[in-house]
C-alpha cells in the first residue's frame, strides 16, 4: 500500500473512532452530573504523563493522587506509557504516590491520520480517544462520577469531556499551564484546539488554575461565565522531600559562590542571556571568576547543553544529572543562591520550582521577570530580581553573596517573617486538600 493510501486509510479509521465516541455522547446525552452520589468516592485522574516519568508537570498530579488516596478516595490514574528505563527520581516519585493508587496506561496510537483532514489538539485527538478507551477498559459503563483532567497535554481535557458527557460525571479541569493561550511552544496551539478548549470549559463543573493572573486572563478570553467557574489552587512544595536535609560540613570550607539551577533547562528556560551576562560580568570583574560556580541540576535539552558546553569559562560550570527530589533539596540548601531563568512569557506563572526554592531556605536569583514571580520574590524578600542586561546589579548580587559566604551567613538574614506561614499554606498536602474540597460533594 502506498503512503498516500495508508494515510487515507488511517484518516478514515481515526474519524470512525472519533465518530464512535460522539455517538456514545449522543446516545447518553440525557445523563447529568447533578445525579452524582456523594457516596461515590471514586476519582478518575486523566493525565498525559505520570510517575515514574520525570518532568515539570508530573509533581502536581502525583501529589493529588497521593493525598486523595490518603483522604479516602479510590483513585485511578489513566495515563500514557511509563519510560522504559525510569530514573531513580522517577521510581522514588512513584513510591511517593503510593501503592493504593491504580495506574492504567495506554500505548501511543498506531494510526497516522492526515494532519489537514483530522482535528489536531495538543497531545493528539487519538491520544484523547485512547484515554477514553483505557477508562472504559477499567470501568466499563461504571466510570467514576468525579473526573479530573489535568494538562498539558490537553488531550486529557478532551477525554474528560467525552467521559463526563457519556457517564454523567462531574468534570474538573486542572490547568497546570495554559492551552490555546499558552505563551510557550511545548503546548500545541491549533484552530481545532481552540474550539475544543471552549467546549471543555463550557461543560466543566469546575476549572482550576494556578495563579490569579491566569484566572483573569481565562475570563477575559472565554467570558465571565467561564471565569465564574474558576478557582485558584497554586503549585506548592513537598516537606517530606525538602526538609530534614543534612548539608555536609565540608561545604562551609568551599569559598566559591554556588548558583544552582534545578530542573529542566532549555526551551522556555533558555540559559543563553544569563550566560552572556555572567560572561560580561566576569570579563570586567576577573577576580569573581575564581569565586563563582554555576551548577545546573536536572535534564538539559540538547540546545541548552550545547550552550553550557560552549561557555568559554568551563571552570565555573558544573553539570549534574536528574536526581531524586531529596537529593535536589540537598543541593539547593548547600547553594548560595538558586537561579530562575524567565522572560515575559512567565508573567502569568508561578512555576512549581519557585515553591521548592522558597522552601529550601536559600535565596533566589530571579532573572528577567516582571510578573507573578517577581511580585512574590519581592513581597516575601526571597532574594533578588534582576534583568540580564543590568550587569551592575548582577555584579552587586554576586558581591553580596560572596560577603555572606565569608561571614558564614546561613541564608536567614534577609528572610521575610511572612515566609513560614506562606510555606505552611502552600504544602502539596494542603493544596491537594484545597483542590479536593472543590469536588467533594460531602463538603
């Protein structure tokens, strides 16, 4: 069979699958979430990627599954395949979720329909249909009446729309990032995706976003009726992974200033402008070169890795692979400052990394942010917020860090008295229970 004929066959097959799910919706269109029984404590969590995968978006769903299970919910996660060789960090994250959480995985689609003749959504329409099929494999026609779809990828929202319509379930949409309004390129923006986002928003009983800026923007784009269904549940931090970390005494003998970036590097966290700024500062202040170490912990995209490897001052660069959260917490606590590399696309965002940074007790050095993160760093006095082009301010930060290291400052001198209460409110456990209170009919 020719490639064209194969593509045509796959396109027809894909449309038949999509039509089949639409037919189920029409067949059961009288079902309503208003009939949900408070005694149904089953929760179906739809997410494209889940532990033992490691990525920025896996921690929030992992915490939700963990704490919902501990709160008495029977939790089933429907998600994509696990990585073939999970890292130690991934295995640890799956243990954190707990053995009582059921995880049902589906394989990548084998059909390759025409891009122009089949609707394209973030994560793939076929991925959404595979999620629906996996849920039906688990439950048949007795699908849980509480469905939480969390994205990206936002194929989970489409799957949630189908399942909620077919089975009269409550649909809760959890925006870990934005969809058609996402400023980053890791979310696919298509005309069909915009249409499907509006359909999912209209049907959802509750919509959860991570910042008030995202809430306001969603209401502005999709209307006040959508905004009225929104609640803000921020990202958070996990005390079990971040506290009781012992920092080796040998660290105090190292006189270098350690700036640590922990997490995925590359794409929307591009190190180029920061590296250029550091190079310029060190060129004008050569005495700082022997005092500085830039440590990058975690996954590095190929383009970011090339930038690090081509940096002309390799003696100030240290590369550390992906490590478990507890080890990352140790590295953060033994650092002098923690890097956040932003740009204007982050204005509506408070990334999960910032919460872990704040909990570490180590000052934050925020680069190129004038939005949510900048306001938080300044209001809680977490550290410094500077622009890459302001070389004088960057040099002054390095000088202050050097002074702190010389006098053995333990990161506490500039901390806000409000930070402790803010951290208590923003534990993963507290925020998971806040989330669950939005969907629990008994509360």
